[in-house]
């Protein structure tokens, strides 16, 4: 499985109990990363990592079709990635397609809303699992036009 770490320094802390955003598919992953960025405005870097199948993790999320009342799925145990049920992991990719609020007159609000999924590491992730680290400003902001004189 792939996961994204949002962090402040140029080197990510991939230690025990560090949390990452799990990426099941990029359609939902892109929405979930942007949702995290709304609240983590001090983070300057994004790192993509590959979680090995035998690495112990804990997968947590909240879901529901309301921003006020959600069901919390927050298991306490760490298990190797391969031991988590596929349906449980697949639920992470369910995303609410009505994120900005619906227009007046719309009756469909979208599908199941999985809010801020988290993947906690059970032990330190080796540096060899890091795919890349990028500066968020380069990914999500337009470059400034400079006049050359």
C-alpha cells in the first residue's frame, strides 16, 4: 500500500506511531490529501512511501454522511498490512463527492464520506520505503512570474 506523510521539515519522521494518509487509489487519495492540507497549513513537505505487506500498521478513520455525527473506526491493535481485511482497506477509498457544499436545489449529497483516514506505523519504516519527498509549495501553488530586467 502507498501512503503520504505531511510534515514540516525536509526529512519525514517515519517512527512508531507516526501517522500517514493511506492511498488506496489516487482518485480518493487526491481528495483526502487536499482535505488534510486544509487543517495542516504549517506542513511544508509531502512524502510518498510504500508500506510493505509485513509492516505492522493500524488503520483508522471516521465515516458517515454528516459532518457532525460520524462513526469512528479506531482499532487499537497493530497488524501487518496483509492481515487487514480487504473490505476494511477498501472503505478508505470511499469518498464524499459533494465536497464543496452542494449547490442550492441539489438533492444528492454524494456517497459515503470517509473523513481523514489515518495509517499509524507500528514500528519505524525503513528509509528504503520512501518513494519521494516534495515541497508542497511547488505542487499546490502557481509559480510567480518574475520580470527579467
